[in-house]
């Protein structure tokens, strides 16, 4: 296969990622490998805070500037403006802000797909229990190889639907949903009330080239520790300008309010900071900002996505040549998740055996499969080695 840059260029770039040494890493969808510069930025920030003095006027102003720089860096990656970004700890925190911020009424309806993460399923179930909200599940998994996900969503909307919950890139099957078409179908469903769309973007940010305003979705929750290869504990939530006015804060703190001269809260902030609470792990903010900059030093978003698709197709095509292996998707993947099944072998046992050989993958429970995550940092020869290891396991 061909690369957008030479193997030498990429191999040099990979040297910045110590987590890629002495292992073959296919777990970016669980947690990415941090660049050395991001690790250094975290430690340097801790040291500088201690040197200047925690909670000094000087350091508080400096941290405010750094927070704004991270918001700008994330907004650039997502094709939006900093005002639309709320900084959170992870995807689930962002989803909770959107889910609990709706003024729910008994009889309201939430539509969710059958491919959502357990944390989101549990949150929706609790909202249903507390507020008498009706919840229904539509089958998106069945559309992986045949079917129209837009029509599935549209046909399951009711006159009481207020929110549709779905993922952009499905974490289990690797399917990329047509978000813009789905959002338009939801927004045009009723003239009486707006059907909002909340997206779990755990697998899409840092992988897909994004322009969120163009997708017309309302809420888009993401993390920095997966495909962006940042530290755990930093993520975000995009809220569209149209949806912002309808969302109320659940957790409330000084970061989300305007204060008068006496320090008393007088109004909500009118940007994404409205949903931020209080002190955060600011050194990790610098880690994520540095990780984003590291990726940006190797091509643009489209370059990186194109390489991911090339590599995913290469892995997918090689898996076709192993008789006992079947990929869930019958055509080449549209992103970096390649899910497959191996006949006659317990998947967990196989994944554990591969890890002993230095190949890091993971299992998925529903559907029962193995998931390999291909990053632009992945090398073709790493895919070749994985294929050899799969063939050699009990002589597949």
C-alpha cells in the first residue's frame, strides 16, 4: 500500500510516542498512546504551578489563558468556535450534561440505538425512572451491511420524541452513521417541538475530519484520551448555538457563572463555560493541547483520515484471506475500527494470547467479536505481523 508521507517520515514521527515501543498497538479506541511532549507538558505545568505558587494571582491568570488555548485547539479540530465547547472529564460526563440538562416531562420520549455504550444506557434508564420518560431502542446494528439508518431513526420517532441518542462511529461494529441526514430528519420531524440529537463521539474525534456546525447536530460529547492520544481525564462537549438556550446546567460552580464585584453569582455564562464547574486537572489540559499539536505536525485532518482508511482497508482485506475469520462489515471500513470474529475460538482467550505476544486488541461483548483500532500511526508491517500471529494461533 502507499502512504501520504514516506515510511521514514512516519517512523520518525512515531518516535514521539513511547507507548508504541515494544508492542503492536491496536487499542486506540480504548486509550491512545500519549506523545512524549504531552507527558512533558503535564509535568512542566505541575512544576510551574508549584514554582509560582498554587492559587496565586499570577498562576490563576496563566491557567485561564491555558484553558482558553485548549478550547481554541479543540474547536479548530472540530471545525467550530471556542464558544461552543464545554471542557469536561470524558465522553460520559459530556453526555450527562446534555441528558440531565433537558427539562424533562412525564410522557416525553427518548429514542436510542442498540449500539450505545453501557454508561449512556444506564443514564437514560435513570432519567426514565425519575421523570417518567419513555425510552425505545431502534436497531441500527442491522444496518451495518444492508439498510438505511436514517430511515430507521425517522420511522421510530414519535410525537413525544424530544431527544435522539446515538453514536457517530459505532464503538462495536465500526459503522459511521450519516449524522447530517439523521439530524435533518429529526429536526424536520415536528413543527410543534424540536427533536434534539445527542451524539456519543467517543470514537470519532481525532479520527474523522469534522466540521460540527455542518453536521447540524445539537450535542456532541467526546474525549481526548482515545484517538487524540491525550491524557485520561480531559474531554469536551459541543453544544450548537440553537440548542444552547434550551439546556440547563445540572452541576453548578464558579466557572459557569458571571459574578459581581462582591463575588456573588448574577448570571450564567453565555458560552460553553456555563456547564463547567470548578477546579480541574489543568496540567492534563496542557497535555491534550500538546497531543493535538503533535498530530497536526503530520498532515492535516483529511491526510490523517485518508491514511487511517487506507490502513483499515488493508487490515480488512488481509483478514478476508483467513478462512476462520469473518469481518462484521462486508465492505472496507469507513474509519479505524475493524471488528471481526474467529470461528471455533473463544475471543477473550485469543486476545489474551495475542497480548502475551505484544499485540494489544480488545473484545466486544455485543456483538461477540474482536476489535482492532487502526490509527494513522499504525504501520503496514504491524498489520502484517498481526495477520501472521492470527494465522499461527492454533494454526488458523
